[in-house]
C-alpha cells in the first residue's frame, strides 16, 4: 500500500514512479497508469458489478475476480499496489468459495461479507462525494468579493523606551547573572574636534603645510590619531587635499577650496 | 434600511470572508444578537425583494455577501473573477470520508477508499481544507484529520450538520442482511462460480 497512487481521473496519465516520465513504449507500459475514470480498486470493482448488473450482496466471486484481473491487465494497472492487493484478495476469496463445506453448518461465515461491507461503505462515500461535488459546484457559482492577498508583513513598530525602563531592565539582567562581571568603560581621550579646529585655523593661514604642523610639541598617540581622523574627515569634505610628493615622504596638506563658513 | 442594517452591509462588503454573528455584534456596542439578526434579515430581504445582483448568504458559520449564481458565467467570461479550481474525485472522496468520520486517521481513509491516501491528504492540507486535529491513542499515535471552516466555505455549507445524513442516502451503511449472504444463497452461486 505504499505506491504513491495519486488517482486523478480525467487528468491523464499518472506517473507512479518518482523521476522523469517513462515512455510506455520503451518500458513496456510499466509505470504509466491511465486512470481515466477509476479512483481505486473499489471503484473499478463497483464498475464491473454495475456492468454485470450484479447485486453487491451476491457477488459471483470467481467471475468477478477473473474480470478484475483482466481489467487491470487491460488498463495497465498491474503495477499499482492498491489494485494488486484487491486482485489478490479476490483470488483468495475465489479459493475460499470453492472450499467444500458442510451443508448443515450453521456457523458458515460468508468469506465475501468483508468485501461486501467495504463495497457498500465505499459506495456510500462515492454517493456523498458526488453530493459534495454538486454542492461545491453550486457554491462556486456565487462569487465573493475579489480575492485579497494576505496583508504584507509590516516591520514591528519602533520601540518606545524611556531611560528608567531601560535601566530597570539592565538591573534585572545583571541581577539574574550568577557572577556578574562589570567593566568600566573609559571614553577614549581622542580630541577630533580640537584637531579639526587646529587644522581649520592652519588651513585658513597657509596654503600648504606638513601635517606635523597640526601636532603639539610632544604628541601622544591620542594626539596623532585625533589629527589623522580630523584630516581624513576634512579631506572627505573636500576642505583640503592630502599629498605625498615622494614615496615615504612627509604628508602635505593643501588647502583645496574656500573653507565652509562653519 | 435602518442605520444598523447599513452598518452590517458596509462591514460585510468590506470583509473578505464569512463573518459570524458573534463578530458582527462587536460592530455596534448598542446592538444585541437579536438586533443583529433582525438587521441581517432586513438586509437579506432588501437584496431579495429589491432584485439585487448580490445576496446575503449564511455560510461556514458566518454571513457573506455573494453574487447570484445567474451572473457567474458572464462574470467569468469577462475574467473579472476566478472560480476556485475543481477538486479531483479522489480529493472529494477523501474529503467525504474525513467529513463523516472525523477525527480520522490515514489508515481508516485508505481502508475505506482502497487506495493509499498520503498524496491526497497532503494536497488537501495544502489547500487548507483539512487539518491535523490530534493524534490517535493507537499504535504509533497516527495523526488524525478533520475538516476546516474553508471546507464548509468550499461547499457553501453552514456547518457539518448540512451534509446529507447517511440514512437519507440511497445506500445506507448497514451490515448485509443475513438472508442475502446466507449459506443457502451462497450455495446457489457455487455452481455458477465453477
């Protein structure tokens, strides 16, 4: 019962094997099942019974079993596990019906009873599904307002926090930690603004100057970094040009345009 | 039309799904269930007796304004709206089993239909017509399936009670009568079998 028998009558051949469709001519009709009008072995069986005008409760098993076998052979269904299972069931029933039994045995259980029950059950489901198809058809004639696609996912609204809440949340997180390790964060003593001011003044005075001119007499690393950042920023704004006349030579700063009013 | 009736018409027009009465009540804090029901009746009569192209329909446990069937063909021809694609007979049969037996597991569906059901179950689930409603206590705790409100909407039913009752069907689901399959009758067919 594991064959992926997707019964889609009226939709043409159904491929029972994964992978590309197999040319029936080349593969001997192996895996392509034409399920023109049957949605399963019970459906096929009911069809045979209707054709023969046989009462479900009184199935001549031997005849129907033979017809079923030849039908699934004709339909090329003999690869479909579901149909094969039913075929084997019918053959077994046929054998059971042929077994001799005592004429006076009151306890004889008709081996067909289970099949009859399944057929009746299936026939009822068929009837219901026809009714449902009709209901769906009637319903589809009434149109609702046009289809609305689901609303696009909106990003969540920006968080609105006040400082007190934030601090309280931090307190909660810290108090939940077993061994809180608290770091002191020291602001870097860079003075980019001061360096910018110095450079701007120098640029106002001189057309061109070496960059060391912006440094104090005994510069610290912070002083150098501050001047460097300020220089880069000023160059980005187009206030000055950075020149290096010779390889590894000293950096020159040249006034590029009239300085902005600021 | 009274103001409440107008409000309901506007709300049902704006909604894209059937709206249950419980939700319609929230539209007007002063209106109770009886007021809503009376206004819905008035709206329905307004559409019916005023020869409107739409009607008020009770469907899937709610109310919806739908166009009348007479205009479906013309609307579709003009490609102004699309009908939902038809379900295959295999899908319908599977839905029928689930609708009547829910919650029901895959094994029972396969037993009744005589074919494997996993593919059909998956496509029905993808279409939102069935859903997993739980797990059976049986071996392997298999998934149990049930129908969704969308299933009712698809068939235009108000609730599951609107499905035909099994005793109303031509073939009642009964065990075969003892006479029909008794040993005597069966005996009569044995020669024919040979």
